[in-house]
């Protein structure tokens, strides 16, 4: 590990993720897959500065307005607000009133650096909030920079949650589940840890095949009643366009970073794909195509995504 090429190799292997199929039962591969995922996010955590979220974002005027009303000046921080908007859109669909969280336990699975859950702690005043992530390094950073009474972060696996049966009121899951080898195991765990009457809110990127697979799982007796399946591709694409515009946060961050010309050149070409560029219709430049043909860049950095979706389910 260490060189840029190693890193691309790692991402390429991570992105052979099962967006197209379920791999339940392929346990040897599952272990390697999870190791690759945690190594990749450990690395990203070490390179990330405070305040960073790791999702493609969401933008809708009404959604943004509602946040600004609840949290005046929320854009005054060093953020474009799109990733937080995605969290808000997910929580907003949970049928509990935002003012009704005083006795609630909110668990986020796949919390990354913890900033999304920290943002939600400004939206609702929950009794307890815990973020869980596979990446030890992300969890360490989250606890160091954001942990406090009522908000903490733990290392763990979405497919084997370290919580008691029926402990959780609201389980939040943002752009993380496409990494899990078995979506079914995860949903079983969601159902196990939720209280009856508790809610699961989930957003993720989907291929058509993966979406059909989730539909099959929804027909299984997992103890979840599915309340919402919404295609939010347009709002996610709006955020990606905003971020990748010349005045957007992607290019602003590149201008501010002290990196060499070659690194900057590479980041400009590869970075947009990592923040959802292909999904929003951005295509490779001539030099990127050449670097891919030469094997310097992986031929496919991100998997082909057909839609970005928001689901809500209730524990029966
Ligand atoms: C794209 S990031 C999203 C992070 C965060 N939700 C956000 O929006 O900023 C995906 C996260 O899922 C985590 N993850 C992947 N596989 C996991 C697993 N099996 N259990 C728990 N977390 C996992 C990764 O470590 C990473 O932090």
C-alpha cells in the first residue's frame, strides 16, 4: 500500500462490489472484501480533513430551505450543504415528528467520519445517537472530533451489529449498504435491533439488478413493513452538478490544496467519478481515456449506477 497506483488497484477491487448480485454464502471472498473496504476507508479517513462527508449529496430548494429554517446559518460552516441535505431528506421521511426524539435512540450504520450523524444531532434532540462504521480510523476520528455525551461512534460490521434486540428507535443508513456482501444479512440485523414501531431509513445507489434483488428481499418475512421507495436520482444529480461546477466545492477544494501539478491533473480527472460524476452524465476527457487505456487508471473507477433511492421501513 502507499502508492497512487496501489490505491487505484484497491478501489478497483473494492468496486467489484455486489451492486449487481448478492454474494451471500461466498464467505471467503466476503472477508477479503470487507478487509479491502476498511483499508480503503481507513486511508481516506487519514487523508480527510474535519467537516468532510462521504456521499454524493442531494439538492432540492425546499429541503435546503427547511434546513436553513431549523438551523439558521448551517451553510456558514465550510460545506456546500449537499451531503447534509441527503441526511435531512432521509430523516424527514421517518414518521416521527422532529421534535419527538427526546427519548429516542438513533443508530447510524456506515457513519464514515461521523459528520452526518453530528449534523442530525442539530436537527433532532435524541437521547442517544451512535454511529457505527467498519473503518477503525474513521471511528477514531469521529470520536476525537465529534464525540460527546449522547453522541458516540463505534467500530463494527453492518452484518453483525453489536446491539441488543429491539434497542433502536431509528436506524439511518446513508450510501453505505452497496459495500455489504450480503444485503439480506444486513436487513435481518436492522430488523433485529429495531424496536417494534421503530423505523429504518436507507439511501443508496442502485443498479437495476440490485434494485430487483432488494424487491425480492422485501417480499421475504424479515419483519419490516416497507413504506417508501423513492427514486431521488434527480436531486442527487443536482447536487453532483453543483459540486462539480467551476465555482462548486470540488474545484474550490482542489484550488486550496497544496499538491503538485500532476497530482492536481489526476485528481481533476478521477475525482469527479468518485463524487458521482458518471451518474450525473460527466464523461471522461481524452487524457483520462488514454490513462485508462495505458492501465494507469482503472478502466472503471465506480460501478454503473442506474438510480439513487430512498427507502423507509417500519419494524413490525
Ligand atoms: C460512502 S461512505 C458513506 C459514509 C457516510 N454515511 C456519509 O454519508 O458520509 C460508506 C461508509 O460505509 C462504511 N462501511 C462499508 N462496509 C461496512 C460494513 N460492512 N459495516 C459498517 N460500515 C461499513 C465505510 O467504511 C464507509 O465509511
